[in-house]
């Protein structure tokens, strides 16, 4: 592992923990918006580490196409967030599950971008359709508690 890749891994871990914290927000959909914002900031930080120009709009579009297209992994954060709207049981279940789901999603997004940037890729040649499976594997692996 190169020094730059090790630093990028550290960046992903930092934002993963921030996402887990945002998952504790008790208001459905607000938690998702916070996690999405954190993931976009992480992508911007990774782009900076790899010396790539970053556009907020491009980052947001790529993030949406990766996470939104990786069903059923993508359904996890939305379902858990919406469960918080159910009185008592839903709130308790959502509060318990959302931090883990948010962290796993952020971790998976970070791993996808690190792999792409490490292989010499840029935002211009990033193909979300080609990385959705990788995202889903990383998400499921992290949610299950393993390190990839």
C-alpha cells in the first residue's frame, strides 16, 4: 500500500465515523441528507489527496448513481431512516441501525473512489455502472463487520 493510499484510507475512516454520528440524528430524511453531505465532503477530500479537481455537482451526481443504483444495498439507509418515523419501535430500531448502515455506506463509497483513483482514474472516466457491484460488496462486508 502506498503512503497516499494509506492516507486515503485514513480519510475514509474519519468520514465513516462522521457518517455514523450523522446516523444518530433522530429525524428521518435529515439523517440521510447529513450522511450524503458527509460523503460528498469525503469524495472532495479524496480528490484533493489524489490531486484531482473536484466539482460539488459532479461528486453529488456520481454518489447518487453509485449508491442509488446499487440495490438492495442502497435501500438499507433509506429504509432505516424512514423507520425512525414509526413511533417507539421504529425510532429505537432506526437509532440502533442507522449509524452502522451510514458508516458501511460511507466506507464502501470511499473504497470505490480509492480504487478508481489508485488505478489512475479521474472523475471524467468514472463509470458508476462498473463500480456498483464493488460498492455493494464493500457495503455488505463492512455491515457484516469485516474489513476489506
